[in-house]
């Protein structure tokens, strides 16, 4: 089973929107979002790194345990939860962390047809 175009769009747009909001809300001077994509051996990998404040330990623990979590006033955390469920349904993964240089990192692996 593979992701539909609509499902893939939801995952990517949600994660990039989260990064945009983190950078915008950080109040930091330099604003940066990096997206890296690679495909090898029927696995598409992409990562998104931003220059925001990064994830607190509490938020990281909640994300890693699959809980619905948000750090935004108007957010509800459902977008990330839906992304995780879509990825899990097709054998993909999503991981969250903080960059050594500050900011958040999200890593996604998605099986693709050979």
C-alpha cells in the first residue's frame, strides 16, 4: 500500500507549515527552514529542519509517544497525529528531535514502489 498524492501532500504541508510557524514565532534573527529529500532502495526519506526554538523535552516525549500535542495557541496537534497515522498505515516512520545548532528536526521515511 502506498500513500496517495493527497495524503503525501497533507504530511509534507503540515510539517512545513509547523516549521514556518516555529520560525515565525521564535523571535530569532536568522530564519531558516531546510528540506532534504532522498530516495534509495524503495525508501523515500525527507527531513525538515528549522531555526525556531526547538522542541521542549515534554513536547518531544509526547510526540515520540504518539500523543496529540500542540505548542501553538490556535493549534490542536491533529495534523501531526494524522501524518503519523498515514505513515504508519503504509509502513513509514516519523521521528522528531532537536538540531545541535538549535531548532527542531523532523525525519520521515516512506516506502515507495520499486
